[in-house]
């Protein structure tokens, strides 16, 4: 008679394995003073938009702190050159929050989402569901002489609503019209169609058709003389509209997505529409409805676009790879569209290829008929670098000096008169939190050193969080990783280490201290303040290191010789070679987590680490991984640790709980206030 089968081993042991660090157990008590670090409202201040209005600058900030908590708009008067300096108290005192006052109503506080230049005396702002004109010059004159010392006082700015936006505006851009066109606001927007009522059963898309085709969106334009009108149909999945900023000619460019099924390839095309052709052809500003023009036929992946102020130059970010659109870096292309011609000329000039482009845009023109300048910020691995370019419709484009530190704000401003102009922009570095910087244009040499004018007010404690770039070998490759930690007070050498495997994996990662201190998709700040270290390996498949690296994991995802080995080799290097952490990476104090592709890699790490015959691994997984963990144990892929790490830093009424939606994508959201509850920070999704 056969013996009765042995009862199955529990999928998730009720007790932690012997020797496991308390920091990696399912529940870890923490001090109440760490509660605030789990709040999504605790964010780092950074410059998003910079607008020049006469002798002052208007800044649109994100993550406002300190004296800027009441408004995300600030007025800043550049100090004399002798007073300028990184984080100078003079500079901070000149940073004044703007409070918008209007009649009969004013925009909601901190509701501004975008700024555009106006006529010099003011600027335009999107606040909530409207576009407003802000009278900056008058407010700056009234505040002059009152910002020399003491706590910065708010400045009242008159806000006049110019346009009430229609419902379902998906993307928009504005500029100031020239005097011969009546002046005032010109606004172009993509208005999405009304969503069809949900029906029972699945959505069926016929073969060869696309989810983006019908119903169509509309390109609508507004100017004071003619009001709001629809001028063209646009595919439903149209987005990221940009507009030439000059007041004479308005050229719109946007991208439309062409994915036939939901995917990450971002396949699409760029479309364009010249809103000024109606003036030349039909007179009296009437625009006949016509089709938009396609700028990129047969593109693979598409990114961002920019248009010069006169509409004659168009920059596009795209690749033409149909078999590897995700892992091929998008090139920067230049198109020309001379005024009066029906469409852009067919030739596309490739300016940059094989590199990850972080951002680019045209600069305000120095001369009406001279070459147009633009900047390009690209990643050299994880380090952003900005280069200035000049281009014309007749003479092509050429690169100029590099700007250091790099431009990382969404928009920039030019200050000064005549040939002496200064470029003012927001920047971030691995050594400092976000700042406002100035680079002098026209300087000799191949590098324009930018002077940091202002260090923004930041939440208390964020300056204690640091990021370090490390480079280590794996086989014949050199792998870059970012190491995040708290240094004030310094972490213990025996602090627990969490490995974060990013998703994608074809994404670019920028080395900034803000990544350590801000509320990102994968926030680290609460873990770092609780005493954990975080290692983020940039394994093969990551953008920013060339096409060979971004395509290096194709056909070998999860391989110990490939991307998984890149991750595990980082732990080996920390333990054997890091100047401060040598000999401190212990199996009982190390965990791993990730989302999307990072979740897959977490499972692969759990199942493969034993095959490497390495006992110095303690791998982290969320409860959703129990079946995979049991299978790995059955296959002999050991050791595996039943750790659900760092739930403790999330225990608070202001904490964050991971929530897994029906599509298995985790989201962070504040929990219902409670006491004594815990939630796991790690989730594979």
C-alpha cells in the first residue's frame, strides 16, 4: 500500500526565516516623526516655466515649499551681478509668491498649470478651466523696493480671464498676436470627442483598424477678433500640441498615436497645421476647414516637437524603426516650412541620433531675420548635458557651446538687451536640489558655464538625502547604477539595502538629488529617512547609453549573463569594492522590488539567484509572488527570503498604501486615517 502523500509545504511561511533582518520583516515599528515623509504633499520645489516680463521673471514652480506654499507662481527680480550667487539670501528674498486677484472672480490658488509669454507687460497662464492674462509689470512696479529684506511678502497680480476653455481639452498652447493682427491671445487646442457610453462585453477592433481612428478630435483656435472655432479634424489619440510663439504666423504641430493594440512602442506620426494660411488665402482671418499635414510618414516611435517663432523650422523627435521602436533611441530631426508654401519641404535633416534626448525647444529670437537658436538636453548615461544650436531655413543647423549645468525646465527665458543676452532656466544636479541658473550667450569657447542664481526653498530635511553614481563591471560591460541614502545623520554601515528594478526597461534615468527627495512614481524619501539604502541598477535595456545597450537584452530578458546579471553584479561590487560599503552587503539585510518589467525581473531574481551558487542574497517579494516563490523552491532555486520589506515607513494616517488595479498596475494613494495599520511598500505589478 502506497504511503500517504506528504502535505504540501506552505507557500508563505508564517514566520520569517532565521537571521532575517528586522528591517525586512512584514511589520517594522517606526518613529512617529517619520510619518510626514510618506505624504504625497511633501514635494521638492523645482522650476517648470520661466517667463521674462520686462526687468522681472515669472516662475511657475512645482512642489512649492516654505513661503511659496500659497501659490505656485513667483516673481523674481534678478539681482545685480555682484550680488548673484548660489542660494544667496538676497536672491531668496527677491523670490516673491504671486497671488492672483481678479474681478469678479480670481483663479484658484495654486491652480496654474502653464505659462506663456505675453506682450512684455504681462503673460498668459492656464489656470483651471480658463486662460488668464496676468498684469506682471504693474505688480512688479508696485512691489519694487519692498523685497530687500525680511520674509518675502506676496505680490498681488491682476488676473483677467481671456478664454473659458471648452470641455475635454486634451492639449493646448498659446502665444501673443502681433499688433497688425490685433494683438491679444492666440490659443490652439485639441478638443477630444465625447466618450461613448460603455457597453457590456469586450471592445472588439477589426483587423487592420486602430483604436485611435473614430470619433475624431478637433483642432480649435481662438483669437479675439473671431472667437473660438474648429479648423481641422484630428485623430482621436492626438496629444502634445506645440505652437510657434511669434505673433505673425501660427503653426501647430502635434503627435497622434497609432498603436493598434495597447503597447509601449508609442508608434505614431506628427501632424501639422498652419493657422495663418487663411489670412493669406481667404482674407479677414477666415480659416477653411482642411486636413492637417503629416510630417512623418512611416515613423516608428515618436516623442516631442518644437516650432520656431516664425513657424519656418520644426524639430521632431522620432525613429523609423518598425521592428525595434522602443529600444532604438529617437533621433532629432529638422524640417523647414517657409512662409507662404503649402507644406514643409520633404527633406528631413538628422541632427542627433543614437542618444536619449531629454528635452529641447527654440529660444526667443535675438534678431527678427537672423538664425533661430534652440537648445537640446540629452543624457550621457545618467548625466544631462545641454547644447545650444542655431539653424535657418536656408543654411541648415550647427551646434554651439554646451551649457553646464543642464537645462531641465520646460521653458526658458532670455533677459538683457542688444547682443548681450542671458539664458535663464531651471536646472537640477546630482549634487544639489533644483535651482534657477543663468548662462551668458555669446561667450567665447565651447562651454557656457551657467551661474546658479537661486536655490529654491525646500522642505526641511530634504538636503540630507543624496544620490551617488557608481559604475561597476559585469563581464565585458560597465554597468551604471544610482545609490540613494541619507547622510545627515549618516546611515549605519549595516543599514538594510533595497534594490529597485525599474520598469520599461527602455527608459532614461536622470541623476538628480530630487529623485531621492521627491514624490516620484517610486518614492524613495520615506525609505531613506527610515534608514534604508536604495540601489537602482541601470541594466541593459535602459536608454541613455546608446542603442547597443538599450537593445542588449533583446532575446535574453532575465538572463544571469545579461540584464539580471547586471543587477546582481551591483550587489557583488558594493560588497567587494565600494569605498564606504565594502563588506556590509549581508544576505539578511538585502531586498529587491520592482514594477512592470521590474516586477518580472524580481521574479527572475528570486528564481535564479540560487543557480549562481551565491548564498549572500536576501531577495524581497510582495505576497503576490507566493506561487512563483513556491515553484522556485520546488525547482531548488535557493536561497529565497520571505521578506516583505519596509512596510513600516508607510504606517501612518498620512501614509501611502499600494493598490493593485484590475490591470495589475499598482498605484500609490493616501489611505483612510487609521492607527496601528501597516502596508507593504513593495509590490510586483
